[in-house]
């Protein structure tokens, strides 16, 4: 009997990556007007950003994974006697966690649901750490408990390149967006206590990236014994390459996984963002 993992698409772990990791990918839904897509399944990240920036589409919305979709994945994973650990986007950002709990009610003792209290590459870190624990021989119940205990150590910081999508999502006013754009303000956000919070801002990308690195140090620095990941949004990773090149001291020469921020978070941050996620010391 093996321990398997199920994770939602808000983690930005792509279906192909999930397959390689032995995990099951469950997509949220993305809508552009009356067009509906399964996130990362029939709407790739590349296609999403092309549609987002085309000026031809309504601003997208996303919706949670349904209990039925979770139940289908849980049934598939457990039908041969395996157990499952489910990792979801923060319950304060989506109803996806509650849907997973509803579905798991029919799989008592077989499925354990973890509210990541984070999103995107923060979820990815919990998946990678959970797989490490499974490879060390821990059972599903223990892994879920360990992830619940350690998730508070996950930190994620992102520097946005534009205020346009925060305005479209109603997170800032049009006036604030106009003034901020004129001053070349780059906001810095984080997921803390399960919600997205503004944690800083700076004029220009270079100063904003420095502030992100300062926040990493202030958080206690990176625990290099555990997974870490960087990410970018949009079609080009030039901003992330610059950030990583300027962060060699911070990373202590360690290699870092790179991912693309997908539609669930990309809807709000737009293209050009860079992010880093890690377990703090």
C-alpha cells in the first residue's frame, strides 16, 4: 500500500510534472467571459497569458474545484488500496479546501486533506516535502500531520511588474494604479496567514527585487535542507533571470527549481512578476 498525493492546479505543478512525481493533478476552472477552461489542462499557462494581455478578452475569473472532481480523483487513487494526501490552495483564498474535505468524508482513513494556507509555488514546496516523507516510509496520516505542522514555515514573496491587474481585480483603485504606474511603483506581496498581503513597494524593479531579498533575510533566511522554488508570470522569464543573478549570495550557490505562475494567481498579478518560495530557518 503506497501513499499518493493529489494537488490542485493553483499549485502551478503542471499535469506532466505531477505524472513524473506520481501525484494526481486536479484543475480549477478559468473563465474568460463565456469561455470555460480546465486550468493547465485545456488552457496552458502560455495560452492564458496571451489571452490575458490580448485586450480582446474579458478579465478572467477562476472557480474552485468541486467536491465531485475531488471525489473522482480520490476514488482513482484509493481504489487499489493506496492512501492519499491532498494538498489544496489556502482555504482563505478559495473554497477548494472545503470541497476537498466534503469529498474526503467518503474516504475516511484513506484520504487526508491539508490546507496549505498558501498558493502557487508555496503549495509546490509542501508537495515536494510530502513526497520526501513518503519516500522515508511515513504513512499518509503522519505525512498530513507533518505538513500541517511545518506549513507555517513556508514563505512566499512576489514582486509585481504592473498594477494593472490589481486594479482590474478590484484590489486597488484606478487612481492608485495611475499614480503608481507614473511613479514606476512595484508592489511586493506575500501569502501570510492564508491571505494575500501587501508587504512592501519600491520604485523600479531593481529596488523592489532588493526589498524581496531583504524580506527573505528578515524571515530568517532559507532552510536549504528543504525544497525551494522561484517563479515568474507571463511569457518571458527575463525578470526572474535578473532576480536570480542578483541573488547568488542569498541562495548560497544552491540550485533552485523554476516554475511559471499560472492562471489562478496570474489573473491578479499579471505578467512580469517574480516570486520566491522557501522554508525559513
